[in-house]
């Protein structure tokens, strides 16, 4: 019987590059996937959640999300379902104005901000598609 202990993952570095894009050790971070809530969009629902396109493989989740984009931040903070410890699910009614719904699972990883002055700790997490 093995008595291996799993240590928590090292925080992923996240920074804003010279062109203004949000980057991480794992690749670029999607900050352009916007959620909207529309009342009366479908007759069978009081309101629908729409994404203008499917989200990318990496998103910010937590305190900094709403600083980058209020709509996306508010949606993620209030509608993501915790599946287990560090696994969340995001489900929407439509991808595109009249497209089908969608659902994505993300693993939440600890992160830290890389700044010109050094490292800054944060409670935000980097959400990545699980392998």
C-alpha cells in the first residue's frame, strides 16, 4: 500500500503581456467571452443565459473576473456550479443568439499575478479545462 501524499499544485503565473492580453503559464486566458441574461428570449423560459461564443480553455474565476468584465464575472460568480472540491460546471441556454445550449467543466487552479514589482497573491483562480 502506497502512502503517497499529494501536495497542492503550484500557483500558475498570470500576467498582462505587452499587447494587453491576459496570459498564463498554460497559455492565453479568455477574457472576451461575454454572458448576457435576456428576459423573454424563449417562450418556455422566463429568461435565458446567452454566450456570444463558446468559452476558451482558460478563464479567470473569482475576485478579478468582474474587474475585467462585469457581465462575465457576475455570471461566473453566481451561476457556476461546484461539482467537487476544485471542479466547476458552467451551463448556458444558448451559444450565439439562437444556438443550442452548452456546458463546460473547468478545474480551478491556484494562481498568482506576475507584476513589474514581483509576485502578488490573489484569491482568484485560473479555470482550465480538465485533461
